[in-house]
C-alpha cells in the first residue's frame, strides 16, 4: 500500500508539473527546458564536456523569459456564451468574447479554458488496479510494459475518462478598447456537470519561451448529457392499464382534465374534489368525478449497483439507458425512469408530462450506488408493476439477484427486455429477452438488436 | 513549423567543426537543405517513418557497440553523445523530404506502433535535432572560445524564427543579449565553482578525486579546517600469490622535499623502463620474490602504479610506456582504463635510489622545534633502527588519530601545532612529522603515499583498498636499505572503518559487477580484434539497414514541391497590402474570413481607430481591379494607387507621431 501511495503521489506530482509546464511555457520554452536538462546531465563535469555552457545559456534564457513574463496582460475582460446542454464525447462549441479595456492594441494573446483538476483521488486510482469487469477493449490496445508495470496505464485511463481537453486558442488581434470573439471547442469526456471556473489569457514573452498568464474568474457550468447510441425502437407487447387520476395524476401533480359528473362523497375522496356549490344545494358532500384513463406506460429500470472498479461499465449502462430514453415515443405513452441513488428515484416523461430532456438530465446526474442493496430497485419497480405495460431493464451484471428480479417481473405478467452490460458476455446466459452488450462494443451490440 | 532555411545546415556544420568531422557534416548539411532547392517531396506513410526510425536506431546501436569495444566506458559514452547527430540524419531527412513535413511520433517507438492512427500526433523534429547538434557539439569537448558564440548565434537564429507574432524586435534583441551575457558569465562561474568544489570535497562528490595522485607533488591537508572526507569507493583490488600474505602497504609515490605544506619529488626525473613482452623490469628478481595482482582504474590510461615494497617488475598489461623515478615511483602512460597487472616483489629488496642531501633537509622554520623533540627522544644518540622504534612509540603513546580539526588555519605552523598542541591529526601529519624528526636525527627519510591494504572482501575474494584507505607513511634509510615506518597510530584503521555508511555493501556489489564487466571487456581481443568487431558490426548494420529500408514501399509517388508561398497572380505586388500591414500593426488586423470591404467598414466604426473609410475606399476599389480584373489596371490608375497608398501611409505616420 505504501508503494501504491508513493506511485500515486508520483503520478500526481508529475501531472501537476506537466500542467505547469504547459501553462507557463511555449513549445519553444519546453524544448529549451529539455535542452537545459540534457545539458545538465552531459555537462555535469565541466572539464569533460562543453555542455555546461549550453546549460548556462539555456538557464539564462529561461530565467530571463520567466522574469519578463511576470508582467501579466492586464485590463482584459472575458465573457462566455454557453449552450444549455452538451453531450459526452460530442464536440461542444461556444463563444468567448474578449474585450480590451486599454487604449492600445493587444497582439499574440492566447486563450485557455481553465478546467477542473482531472486527477483521480487515491481511492479511484487504487480501485482501478483490478477493475472487477474491464473489457479488454476498454484497456489500452497495447500498453507499454513499463507503463503497465509502473501503473501509468491505469493513471492515463482514469485521466482520459475524466479529463476534457481544452486546447490553447489564438486570440485575434485586439484593437484598442475593442472586442473579439473566440470560438472554443471542447469535447466533454463524461456526463454530468462540466464546471468552467475561469479562462486564462496568456501572452508569450518577447523571446517566445515563457508565457505570462492572467486568470479571469468566470465561474459557469454546463450540463453534459450521457453519450447515446442509435438503438432500434423496442416494441413491448404490453396492454394499456388503468391509471387512477389519469395522465396528470400519473405525474403526481394536478387533476385529470376529463370531467364526467358528480357523485356523493365517499370516505377517502380528496377534499379538493368536493364540489362546494352542489354541497350547498344538496346539503351533503358531493364530489366531482373524472373519467378514468387507460394508456401505455413503460418503465426503464437502471441498475446502479456496481462494485468498485466497474465505473466504466456503469457509464456504458447509463449511455444505453439514455439511448432508450431518447428513442421512446413519449407522445403516445409514458416512460418512467427508475433508479436508486441516495434514494429511489422515478422520473416520468411522455404525453405532455415531461420531455425526454428531463430523463437525460436525470441520467446525467445519476451516481453509482454502493451503500444500498439491489432489492431497493427491485421493490421500486415491483411496486409500480400494476400500472406498467412493459419494462426495459439495463443491468450491469446478471447474477442470481438480478435474475430473480427479472423472473419476478416476468411472473407479474409484464413483458421485460433486459440489457446486460458486461465485460464477459459469455458469462450471461442466452435467455429470451436478455441482450448481452459487451463493454467497449455496446454500439455494435445495440446495432445487432432487431426490435 | 520547419526550421528557417540554413539553420539546420549551420547547426550541423557547427557540430562538425567542434567534433573535427566537417567532412561528414558537410554532406549531411547539404542533404538536409537541398530539398528546398530540388522542390521534391515524397509521400511517406507511418510505416515508412518506422523503417527509417529503425535504421537510425541501428546506426545508433552500431556506434554504441563500436565505441564500447574501442574505448574506455567513460570515453565511449561521451563520444557516443558527440556522434549522435549522425545517427538521426536519416530520420530528419525523411521528415524534411516528406510531403507532410512532420513525423508521426508513434512511428518512432516500437511500443506505440500498434496504437490507432487517430487522433494525429505529429511532431516536427527540426528543432529537437538542432538541440541535439548543440549538445553533441558540447560533448565533443573541443575547448575553443568559439563554442559559446557559435552556440548563442544558433540559439538566437532559432528563437528569431519562433518569436511570437507582434513581439517587439528591440525587446527581443535586448533580452537575447542579456541572456547570452548572463549565460557567458554563468559558464565561467560554473567552471570555477566545480574547481573549487573539487578542491574542497572531491572524494565526497566525484568519488575518484581522492585517488588522483601527482607523482611529482603532494599537497598536504595539514591545517585543513573541518572534517576530511574520502569516499567509500573501491580504489584497487589486490590478490596475493597463493600461500602469501597481501602487502600491507602499496606505495604510489615518494617525495623528498618539504616546502610550505607540500611534499615534492625534486631531482627525480622519470626514466623509461624497457619493455620485454609486456614486462617492465625495475630491478633484478630476488630469490623470495612473489607476485601480487593489482587492479585499479587509471584516469585516461595514465598515472602512478601502487606497488608493494621491493617491486622488481610489473607485467601483464598493455601500455605505451612505463617510467621509473629514483624515488621508486612507477608511472604508466597510454595504458588501459582498467589496469590489471602483476607486480613481482620481495619485501627484503628495495630498488629506490640512494639518499641524497635532500633526504635530510629540515625546513628552517621547524628545525628548532624538531631538534628539541629529537633531543627529548634521544634520537641522535640511538642506533637508526632503535630511533625508528622510538619515533613509532612516541606517536603511538602520546597522539591520537583524528580527521577533524577546528579553530583558525595555523598556516605554516600546522606541524608545530600538531606536535606540541593538538597532538591529534591524520596520517599526513604523522608521516610528515616522522620524516622530519628522523631527518633531524640525521637519518635520511622520505614521505611515501599510497594505500593501506587492510580489508578483505569475500564477495571479490580479494583484498580491497577504498579511497578512505589512502595513506601516508615514512621511508627511512637504515643499514643501507629503505624501510617503511608507519607512524600513524594503529587505531586509524578502526576509526576509518567506523565511518563506513550503511549502503556500503550495496555500493560494493555494484562496484563488483562493474569490475567484472570491465574484466570481461578486457578479455576481448584488442587491436586487430577490435577491427574485426568493427567489420562484423558494420556488416550487421548494413544488413539491418537494408532489411529495414528495402521495405520502403511507401515512397509511392513524387509530388511537386509544396511551397508555402501563394500562387503567382496579378496584383500580388499591390501597395494595398502595405495599408493592411500598417493597420494590422496598429491592432486592426483583418480576420482570415473577412473581406476587405467589410473589414474597412468594421474598423472605421471602431472608436479610436481613426480610419476613414471614405479615404480608403477608392484605393481599395483600385486594388480590387488590379488584383482581379482580367483586363488589368491601366498604368495611370496604377500610379494613382501607388501614390494614394503612399500619401495615406505618410499621413498615417504623421498622425501617429502627433498623437504620441
């Protein structure tokens, strides 16, 4: 464990150093630093090599550049115009407007988005050591043996999973007291909220080795929706079910719209349904009665119960769920998204109750559940069984508990489609209505499904 | 971005000049620059770059293997460093002659070659190669005053090509000059600093400094303040003949004159010793002579040999010359980096020259003090052998061994302070005092330095002497022969061994492995054998190169030179561009997607721009006609455009001067 901690610390410091080098030095400056390091090795004995003269020259150049770059570009302001959503793995473009508050032109500036620190925690790094179910396709195709031995492959994989690349963009020449726009293109690596705390405006020193940076705090964020795959439209052979209160009540709020008539009050009727005028006329409580509704209602159950190291599988499962949520015909039916996080959640979309974007937002914020049992999801879905026409389950394994869950749903007479995202597809038994999706090949697996 | 024209050639020529390899550097420079003239480029795929990269690696390993067999390890490393640009010429040439002008980094490393092609990861090797040339030129260690200016010029040239857009040229020049000045002063200070550090703590930092012995002069550490430190490095290994004991002392040099805390070898020139089948005989073989095998590193293949008393011959190694002084010092020139030699010696014999007047000289400043102590010990009245025992006894009983001393530097009074005040010191104090006391008593004596052999290494199965076992003792001429007198109290060995650090075993293991490797290398045939190795390696490199490069199927087609200059056309020389450049310089640059007309409208509306669209619009119309009208622009209107732009520029200049 001590070695593991030292390794983590080493990678962490190395990442910080590389970040600082990229932030403070131009490519020419970084090359000069390489020259400095090489000259330090070659020139360690001044009597055996003249490389020590290269060392002092590079050192002087870098020190002078760093000293000059202490003078930072001032009196600049920046403003972002962000879209509402982005999608993981898809390019995101937005515009940053930079304004020159001085009466002299500015040239040679660059813009860098200052994103959040992507370095994993020690717990994440350690859990990645032996991922419970990692598909070979999700690993490096052919990692360098030394990287693998040192654990650097693991570190790189975690960074790639979290980090969003923010390129350094040239800013057009800024006229005196003028403004220019820079189009920033990012590719969010993962779903969730992408924080954009600040932008950094940099200017190289006259020698072109070091950069003077000024950080403009500009705290904003954007919701990154889960990655989605093209999926076939599933036809679940379920019948329409009676829904007390109709569509509006199905969404937990409001009244049904179809008024049918009045009847005498029965114990248990909601006080808000009392028709006060008729009570005044009749002298006894009378309530309004609405037409009962029958319609199709499907559930999309997402398995959030993963073991440590299965985060990649979980992300794939989220993407599969998001893909089905998008493909559902919500004009004609209701779709309940059910999953368990800190609590049991149910989000409903369709027939005007809510749009697909609501489900995607919920999925963007979904977190893995480590402290509750799978039976919570089981209970949540089974409790709604009476009103459901069919269920789509997205699972991250197919152990006995999950098989019992599926059997129980089928026992309720519900048509069930099960999608199991797994690193070992052969371990999932071929069953009617169970689709195996191999992690890293999910798109191919979904494309093979014929409704 | 490729390097500016001529820069790479200049760097290569600079490297060639420093290495004395201009003959090789010149054609390489021509190769790296001629693509600009021929205009030919080739379509090279990633696998083609991989092949060229492998070829460069083969050249590199060939050079490394050759140097490994041809030169001592430390020289081989520096020479390999100095030759590096040669190995990578093919790789850089393939980049420069490729249509893309860059190299896919994944093609360079075997472990990255199976990675997907996207996203692209290309790099321009021009500047890294330039850096390599500069460092390799430094590794050549051609200590000429042109090195720093040449390097600074090349660095300045490359920085000029990569300077940021819109940067101030005077500021650039001033900062570069400042950096060069600081660098120049710094390199001078750095060299001095190393000299100073070596002087103060050579053994600690560089390890081998403690073993550097000048057979003609020994600077004593008498009066040195603080703690004397010597490294744990194994300096030499001694294997006695079976059944014989290892010699307790191995003498490296003897000195006969003491001047101001220095022992000097005066009137003792070296005379070459005749070689007979790798044997150098110093004197006749004694009947009881035995052989002892000694191995040690010789810096640059030269230096004095540590020999046991009574050494009559050395043999078993190759050397340009072996010389012998009458003080008994034997030195080697042009020998191997690792000398493993057999010394034939008899403890009873000694072939040092007879004593002279210098061997009884006592420094006048210390003469009275030495005479007083001599009288106290009664040295003059005793027989020489007894006098030696008295001196030994005197130091054993009343003195202690110490590597530390504090207080101010006593200067010339160091010996007096040692004998009368502190009565503690290291071996040089004891040896010097013993020599001078004996001389004071009329017994010829000399100062000897070398190693005390006192540690047996089970790992090495040999006796070893570390740098901290470097020792000094006295030689006294008694009964017609030189005998050794080690006046240092015997506790010194225990005191030195107590300083052994905890990692000594690890260091010894590494030293043993290195020694075995060096012995294995020495076991290979030298001379003609090395040439055979060279021929074999050359054949291998040619074969490997042919195998790799014969698959260069990626050179599919030649394409026309892709010059970065815009295609020729009418109006490219229009003066309008001067207007555009001028306004861009003031911060009103035209965007790449912006037409001239929209640009004029935009900047004329900007506050503070003071650009009149009305004034420039007629000039723009003329320029557009000159640029795009197939009929061209009549001469009169050309003149109008030229003069209009000229007037506008002048007006602009005046306006700016007024406002500033």
